[in-house]
C-alpha cells in the first residue's frame, strides 16, 4: 500500500499561514509595530511607499537581536515571548504566535538589520520568499529595522486583489493610530512617500489623542475612570453634542491592545441612553486593564477579538462608569433635552 499524505515543506506552510496573518500591507504594519513595542522601544518610525505596496519599514530603538535570534525569528513558531501553553493565559506581550515574521518573509522581500546594545556590530539578513539570500555584519545603531518590499510578489492573486492606494493607506493609518493610541509613552512617526504624516512625541493619553486627531478633539473629551477587581477603566468618551453619524473615533483597548467588541460597544451606547440624536455615534477612547488570566486572546490570528471570563460584569461596570462620567462632567444641556 502506498501512502499519499506528505508533510508540507516549510515555505509552503508559511505561505498558507501568511494567508491568514497578512491580508494587506496594513497587516504587516501592525505586526512590525507590535514587535517593536514588545522589544521595549520608545522611538518607533514607520516608513511606507505607495501605501505599503512597494515598501514598508519599521525602525525601532528596542533591545535588538543576537545573530542566532536574527536567523531564528523567520522560522515558524519561533518566539521569545512564550514557552508553555499556560503562558497563553498570562500574556504581557503583543506577540506569542511566532508566525508573523515567517509569514511575511514567505510572501515578500525582507531585510533585517538589528543590533543589541552590548554588541559592537549588528547583523544584516536578507530573505526573499522564505529563501535565505545573505547575511553579514554591519555598523548599526541599537535596535531593529525590518524592511519589507514587494509584498505578495509571489502571490499575484493577492497582489491584484489590493485596493487603491487611498484605501490601503487608510488601513495603514488605522493600524498606526490604534498602536499609537495604546502607547502614548512611545514616540511614533509615520512617513509616507517621503513626507511626514504623523510626528507624535511621547506624552500622556489625552495629549496623544489630541496630537493624532486634532486640537478640537480636546474639548470633546470627558474623562472616565473606574477601579474594580475585575477591571480598571481609564480614558475618555466624547460629549454627546459632538456625536456624529460615522463610527470613526471609537477605540477600545484591553491591556494595551486594540480590540473590537460589539458587546462592549453596546454597553457604551447604552450609557448614552437618551443623550444622542437618533443614529449618532459618540467618540470613545477607552482603556481597560484586566488580569491577563481572565481573557483569551488566542481566538484569531489578528488578535482583534478577545474572550472575557465575565463579559456581563464588564458590561455593567463599563456602562455605569460612563454614565457616571457623562452625568458628572456637565453634559447638562443635553440632559435637559432628555427630559
Ligand atoms: P511573535 O511576535 O509572536 O513572537 P514574530 O514572528 O512576530 O512572532 O517574531 C518572532 C521573534 O522575533 C519575536 O519573538 C522576537 O524575539 C523577535 N523579534 C521580532 N521583531 C523584533 C524587534 N523589532 N526587536 C527585537 N526582536 C524582535
Ligand atoms: Mg510578533
């Protein structure tokens, strides 16, 4: 009897995984920015050309990698962030799957430059479509730079499926904003086609929001705080009179990670009960800190969904914290209108 089952070669497995992890240039941006944060950088530059279709580069001043790690980081399931399955429930890093770099390197041309503080020289490695091209030493600053060129060069179907530059750039800016809002203590810059789109010096949450979204945002913001055993909440919600038809400025972070949750969005809308005109959407920038062992992030490769142990309790706490803030911070004219 002959057998017909074969193990897929690594480069094929990587390309398959890439299909999930890398949907478009913005997915690469997200993965590289998150790696820079996990590397404890406090200065992160994002450089893109042609909305990421030709070039995406992230330069950080983080811890860098040893020569061994610089080679290993492109392997699938290679991660410095977890060791045991239990670690999944006590995560303090953005990454843990160890598949982003392997996926990206499977479908693009990647150039890595990295140097650790204590090392004299850094390392420069080139990989194209999972194929090792070259490795040498180089004089480099402390930190890491990943340069990703010609995304989807070997998957024409994916490349052709990319949207216009305006749309792809919108996705990149969205990812950039989410990361920048979650980490106001880090200096972020975004350069597109040679011109600076964002320059965000390290600051606090309020100032970061204003720097990103414009000076007018400041007067819209009502602070929200709550501190319970289940969750610590901080951040801001928009005054009801500034609510708009679009859902543009709604940001929800759990343990410094941007998260989408229809359920908790509902809790927020519920707190505004009677304060909003029909169909209007408030802005919000809400930061939840929960014990890492009460959530599961390993639901989807892009990690924008989360499973909470006690979603109903969170709903109630969030709703009442926002209701309290809206009442306290003088949204009186609109409260009058409610009567
Ligand atoms: P994960 O982030 O899930 O661990 P990645 O494929 O994104 O997987 O990265 C693999 C490993 O490469 C990381 O665990 C980390 O050790 C290393 N690495 C990636 N990016 C950087 C960086 N910017 N600075 C230092 N080390 C990095
Ligand atoms: Mg990662």
